[in-house]
């Protein structure tokens, strides 16, 4: 199993260079309240030589598929063929509230989006007639989407972020990798089973398919100290929008934290983020993060590998620490991977 790092925009280049030196396979740029992915990845591409780069993830409602394809081709060319296009349909609140884009039929919308991106990366003029996307819009335009980026990699990997069973099967069917978040080894195994079903539906195997859950990470000798470092990130995500449409709330409920997650959400909505962080159940964090002393983290890494994970995302962005602290997390996670017997020679 390999490691990936989830970057923080303030020190992205330094973190990516450090991860590259430590043998990490991929650096992912998140997209959300703090930063967008493409600018950050451009800076990282110029600062590194070997580490793979991925958007983790670009939000489908934020960009037309044509722009996503052009962005992917540009980043791939600038990085010497190191880019992977991570895409996610996001959620109803972000789709509507941020971008004014309907959230209806997210699976069909994702399928059409990926169809167009792949067609553009093949290099020819793109004409497409779908339910959600039509290129050209009037069906007759004389200047269809046509990428002229050099070089253009038709097989540039596309990874999909997915949580629900149908979306996971779709990822297996049409993508080259899956990006997960906040998942336990058992839930990762279930998710990979759904991905496998999608691969089989498309007549494909899991060979070469990337499975990459991203986990909040804090390594400290005391488990509670490590948990405390990531509580704020959990509170932030659990407090987004309507709890009935929040995928992180749904995950917490599925793991048995029903009343507790309602309390966290209410505290976030009331503006008391400190209390919300303190109310995040420790058990929820222990199940879905890499936290604690090195031996515990190494043991958890083995559990994820046994579940079928090919690359484990180290979310240094989730820990309440500074640049030096994030670098330390990267180093200690790499040491834990070796201690687990999973590092590649």
C-alpha cells in the first residue's frame, strides 16, 4: 500500500516536496471553502519532480466538462504526465448555494461529464448530446470543443469521489480510481465491493484501479491528544448544511452516533465551533481516522490494506497544527507504513 498527502494551500509546495522525499505516491489538492485545486496544483507541479498530482477533488458543478478537460490536460502537460483528475459531484447545498447548478440526477450528470472529458482528452472535436450537457448547445456550432494541448494523454486517469452504493458502482464502471473520505476499514471494504461490482458490470477487473480513502491524521503518543487535534475538522464537516443531506452526518449515523452527531450539528449552526469540536464522539474519530501512537497507526494501516485499499490518503489538513506539525505528521505516517510492513522497497 502507498501513501498520499492531502495538501494545505498555505504550505502546499513544501508539503508536496517533503512527501516526495518520503516516497509518497500522490499529492492531492482539495477544493472547498479555503482554496480551489487547479492553482494549487500548478504551484506544486513546478516545485516537484516525481510525485503524482491529483485534484482531490474538483467539484463537478463548479466547471463545465470542457474546462475540466482543458485544466486536466494543462496540469498533465506542465507536470510531465503526473496528473490524475479527481472529480466529485459535491452535494446539493454546494451545487446550488455556491454555483447555482441543479443537483438533480447526480449519477447521470456525472456519467455525461466524464464522457465529455474523456472525449476531449482523445483530441478530436467533441459533439455531445446528453440530458444535462449538449455540445454545441444549439447542436450546430462551428467551433466544437477541441483540445490542442501538447502532449495530450488520452488515458489520463479519472478518479471519482463517491460515498453511496450507486455512486461507488458508477466509479467502478466509468473511472480509474475511487476517492473516499472518513471511512473505517470495514466501510472501505464494503465500498470496494461496490466498486468491484461496477467494474464487473463494465467487463473489467480491479487490476490497476486505485482505491484511495483520505483520512484525518494525527500521530501522538496519547490517543486522546491525537483525537483532539482533528475534532475541529469533524465538527466543520458535520455542520455543513441540512443534516438530512449531509453525507458525513449520514456516515456518523450509520456507525451508531445518532444523538451525538445531532448535537455537533446544532452547535455548529449556533456558531459555537469550540463546543462542537468537543462534542465530536471520540469513537467516531477512532473508527475513521489515523490517530494515536505509531504502533496504533501502523496496525490501522494494515487493516486498510487488508480491506483492499491501494493508497491511503494522509489528511494533514485535518489536524489543528502548523506547518512544522504537518511535516512531522508526514514523516511519522511514512514511518508507520514501514512499521506496518507495507512500504514498497
